C-alpha cells in the first residue's frame, strides 16, 4: 500500500500508527485535513479529565470500523499532538478506508463519522 500522500500514517500487517493533532471543543467531530505531518481531528469534547482522549479514540474506532478497545494512545496523552495505534483483526483491513481518506483529503473535503 502506498501511503506517501499520507505523511501521518504508518502501516504494518494489521496495525495503523497515526500521528494526530487534536482540536478540542469543536462544533462536530471530524477529520479536517493534514497539518504538517499530522492528521488534524476536531472533536466536540473539552480537554478535561481525559474526555477528549476518550472521544478521539471512539471517533477513530468509528472511522476505521474497529472496536474502541482496538484504538490506543501510544504517546501524547496530555498533548494535542498524539500518536494512536489502531489494531485490526485481519491484514489489509484498512486499505479501503485509507484510500477513501486519501481521496477525501486530497480534494480538500472533510471526513466525518461513518454512515
């Protein structure tokens, strides 16, 4: 899989590592673009008592179609700059969603929860 257009993403077998910039207290949950080498995510929750981290994990789980327990923060627990590990249950599981994300972001559109 070619992820050269997505500098925030590293893939291995059934796992994704995402570098994310989180903007709390937004009007809705959405992936709104690439900021530097990070995926920019807006979430509605304030950064209080881990609420923003929890909501961000839930949002990413929804986007990638995995359980909430499959998404973990591997660094940046108290920062807006975070690294997430998303574990799938089969190799190649994320290919279609990554392609959709690349297409959406390259056209300047916003990605929200799955329908």
